[in-house]
């Protein structure tokens, strides 16, 4: 299974990560960002998965997994609070195992990704667009990334304040 976060470090947001969590989050990391001296074995889990506590992708507040819902989309695995404000969904869908977060539908037309019309997806927020639906104000960085929101990362991670959008593989 290929995760949306493959090769993008969950800490520094730079590419080419040799370490991947085998827990539910499927995030990737650099050895240096984890302060490890070597690549751990394939069964390695990040601290969040070990503690069963993750950050809500929408509001960025940390919570026990029992208080969160995880997107079931194979290329995602993001966590959200179960409240409507964070998951922006029909509350009834939260009681099912097939919750899909808002980042798998075009923000403009609400259509899904497909082979002929993939979504350009943000790494930091749930906005994504078909190329044909990009608003004029959105900057295209290249064929796979656009800059939409300016949602900053926490300064303790030392990340620049811009959104990175990447193409997701249509399913």
C-alpha cells in the first residue's frame, strides 16, 4: 500500500524518508529527524502510534485515538476529532468504519480523483483541487504541487509557513 505521506517527513516535511511507521498512521520520517543512528526494522512504530495518541489534522490538538476518527482512504490515514467542526462531515458517517476525510474530494466541484482527473492535494490542510478547478489565486508550483492555504506549521518543527500540495494517485 502506498501512503500519501510516503517520502515526505512528518517532522521536517522534506522528501526521501527511509523510515516508515508500521502503525496506523503510515507516516514517513528521516533518521536524523527521529534522532536515530540507523534505520529501524520494518516493525518500528512512531511514538504517536505506540502511545495511541495523534494530532487532529484539522485543529492540530493532540488526543487519544479513542477520541479521534481515522480516514479509511488507503492513501491517507489522517486523524480527526469526531466533532463535526474538525471532520466537516455528516456526523452519522463517524459511527462507521468507512469514514473518508474531506481531502479526497475537490474543494471546488466536490468530485473525486480519477485516472484522467487527479487531485492536487495539500500536505497540511484538507483542500485539494482538480487541475481544471484551480482558482486563479492559487499558485502552481509544479505539475504536482500548488500553494493554496498559508496554514503555518508549529514553529517548534522549524517549518516554513506554506502549504505543499501533491498529486495523489487516483484509485
